[in-house]
């Protein structure tokens, strides 16, 4: 008789690491060769995407496909497209006209290494490639996936969030938490929620499963930004106070995990992603 044993925490972590490697390998294959003409843009695209990213959004996408009973691999092209979109947003967010950042993913930002003009074009090229990848594959619900990712990138999502962020300097502290929550919903939670929903759709989700995926992704996405701000001691953490931000992140993560109940054990990878996020909040500064 074989006795079913629960996978150990180490086995589960190893699986996430292996899936992140699978994503890296797929990205490596789909990015144009660094020597292809014009080489500078291709070298820069590879430099930005293949840098030290956590692959949080691709892993959520693969986990959501698994939650609805598909093989995680079935969502791999969608997972890669999401990472390309995310990397585009980082490259543009770092530009002198936005955050004017010097470092990203432990290395010089794209514009510092390749020049501002090239960095603008790299962002454009990554976003365009993402949609080429989505158009290439025979994933179930392909058109709906394109619609959802486009919506998350647009003025209700990333771009709208960035526009509000550019205006945010004028907010008083009292209104800051509300305004910053709106920005976080758009800049961060929209793409994270889209990662979960499109992963579920790539796995053939039904309407109830899509709704549950959306609830999980939205709450997890907002918690992600709260915790990021706790680490940087700015944004929502500065406006609400670190302790209130930690409590709020904890509540959001608990509610996100509750939304996974209809999926049963098949959503364990998504539960593990939520646990991982919660554990990062414990390492943030206390005040
Ligand atoms: C669309 C013009 C335009 C600009 C982009 C949405 C946006 C505007 C930029 C996103 C940049 C940003 C700092 C968003 C907040 C979310 C966040 C903390 C991103 C960092 O994501 P991680 O921690 O990064 O997953 P890695 O490098 O691990 O992928």
C-alpha cells in the first residue's frame, strides 16, 4: 500500500524555484538574439528581462493554471508575456522623466547603461513582444487573455497609476493614504490580478473560478505594494504608519487565501505564494 505524504516545505520551495527557472529558460528562448540587428536594443532587452527578477507574476500565472486543474506549463507563454509587460513598466518607471533611478534588479538601470532613447524603445519593444507572444500561442481563451492584459496595462491600470503617481506630490498627508491606495490598485494590483486571472483562463477556468482568481489577485496585489512600501519606508507605509500597513497587508493576504477555498488543494502553489509574501512582511523594518 502506498501512503500519500504531504510535500515538505523544502520540496514546495524547490518546485517554485524550478518553475522560475522554467520561466527564465522560456524567456531566454523567446527574446531576440543579442546579435540580431539592431543589436543594441536586443542586448538591452535581454539585459533587463534576464536580470534578477523574482518572477512573481509568472509564478502566480502558472499557479492559477494549476489551481483550475491544468498543467502549470500550459500557461507558460502567458506567464512570459506578463514578465515582459512587467519589465517594460520597470524600464519606463526608472526613466529620468519618471523615477530617475540608477539601479534595478541589482544592476544599472536600462537608461544608465544603454542611454535614455534606447531605454524608451526597449520598454516599447518589450510591451510589443508580449503581445506577439500572446498572439503566437494556442492557449485556451487567448483573446480574452489579450483583453485582460491590455486592460491592466492601460489607463485604468499601469498607465493610469503612473499618471496619478506623477501628480501625487500635491496630495496632503490626510488624503495621501486614499490616493496612494488608488495608485497601488492600478500600478501594482491590476497586473498582479491579471496574472492570476489569465493563468486561470489559460488553464480553462469557468466564470466562478475567474471571479475567485480575481479576488485573490486583487488582494494579494495590494498587499504586495503595502509590503514593498514597508521595506522602502515610503508610500502607503509612510502615510498609514508601518504597523497599520503590516496589519492591512496581513488582512488582505488572509482574505486572498480565503478566496482560494473553491479550488481545494490544487491551489496550494497560490497559497504558498501568499505565505511567501506574508513572510517578507515580517522582514520589513518595524518603524
Ligand atoms: C507604464 C509609463 C509606464 C510606466 C510604468 C506601473 C509602472 C509605471 C511602473 C511599475 C514600477 C513599480 C515600481 C511598480 C510598483 C510595483 C513594484 C513594487 C514593482 C517591483 O516588482 P517586483 O518586486 O520586481 O516583483 P522584480 O524585479 O522582482 O520583478
